[in-house]
C-alpha cells in the first residue's frame, strides 16, 4: 500500500522546497494540512495535486539556438 500521509519534513524533501516555503503554501491554502494531535500531515493526493498545478516552462529548440550561435561566430 502506498503512503497516504506525509509529515512536513517528508513533504519538503519530496517537493524539493524548504520549510518556510512549505508553510507559505499552507498559509495561502495551496497545500491543505491535517492535524493529528500536534502532528501536521499532508495527504499524498493533496501534495500531488499541488505539484500537478505548477506551471510547466516551455523548452527552447536546441537546434535553433545552436544554429544561431554558429552563425554569430
């Protein structure tokens, strides 16, 4: 069975972000958290949903940029 809930340190490691950024995302409502006693947990599905909403950057065509640098030499 896959892990259902992650701790804050696990979320930070999996998302490659720091604790400060993580808590900013929680405060803004981008990542919902659950509490069990004093422990803060994030559902795996919520973390994945946040990651899926991140914008993807367009990749430049490497052949085109290589051709420009050759012409400029």
